[in-house]
C-alpha cells in the first residue's frame, strides 16, 4: 500500500527499527553491505532525499553520539582507502550548486557551539596528517596543517596584528572553491612548505580573479614576510 506524502514512522517504530539494527550480527551487516555496494541511486531518488533533509538539523545529543572518539577511530586508513575507491568507481562528482549548498549548510552548523567543539576534536585527532595545535591571543584553539603556518600565526600575535585562519571561502571563476590560509588586514596569505606541481594553482587563479593573495613558499620567504609585516 502506498504511503501518503509526508508520512513518517512513529517514535516507537523508529526505536524498534534502531534496536533491530543493533542486534544484527556482523555477518548480516556484511551481507547487507555487499548487496548495496556498487548500486547507484537514481537522480530522482537523490533529489527526493535532498528535499526531505533540507532545513533539518541534528540535535545536540545526536551530534554528540556521531562525533565520538571511538567512532572516528574506527575509520582506519584501510577503511578510508576502500571508501575512496568506491566513490571513484561510481565516478560521482558533485555539481557546483551542490557544493555551495553543502558549504552554506556547514557554515550554519558551525554557529552551533556543540558542533564546532566536535569539529575541532575531529581536526585534532585526524589521521590524515599531523596537526599543530595553538591557542592564540584571542583565545581561539586552532589546528594548523604545517609548522610554517604555526610560526606565522605566533609572529602575528607577538606584534599584535589581527588575523584569521581559513576564514573565507572564495568561489573562483572556474567553479572551484579556494580557502586561503590567513586573512591579514584585508588581504590573503597562502603559506606552503614547498611548492608542488599544483600547489599554487588555486592561489594563482584567485589572483587572476582580482583577490589580493600573497604566496609564501619555504622558510626563507616566511622570514622575509615576517620582516615586512614588522616594517609595514
């Protein structure tokens, strides 16, 4: 029998479904997962799910359950690699409109202190590389991706210059999104320990789009940039 539009399970029914799911054995879960792998949802189904979830937000209790250290630790490097391989096999690439909606949703969620604290914890415990923690002069707990970024932030604090870390998301003319490392006195600063083949690609595109972006590569350029900040 077809269900009416807007129909939902009762709270009691939802709890029964969750309880049944928790009682499933690892073998049962593996069989269910095996049947789902490789299946691609139709565009109409994805749109219906997106429309149903738009505007909804998770409760503080639900977020706390999602962002537990144990849950995050379960994502080993092997599991991440397997998930990445499955996504590549599906050849899925979100459109610019989808990326903008996700970005706007993330900004709204960051206004919630509980979500922001959980996000900071996830960054601090990320397995994707070492993070350099720093409590700045304004009481913000930050996690930098390199020691060069940490040194630059400490220098700005010492001389009393206001700065923000990864504060803006710039939509480039080619459709990509660029997040500069620092915003200092109305301009942007991008810091690289070394410059790979595509290391400055987005920064150069941001310059062509009219943004004031300074690119600092290596320790020598970092020292010179710090002197310019003092003399400037």
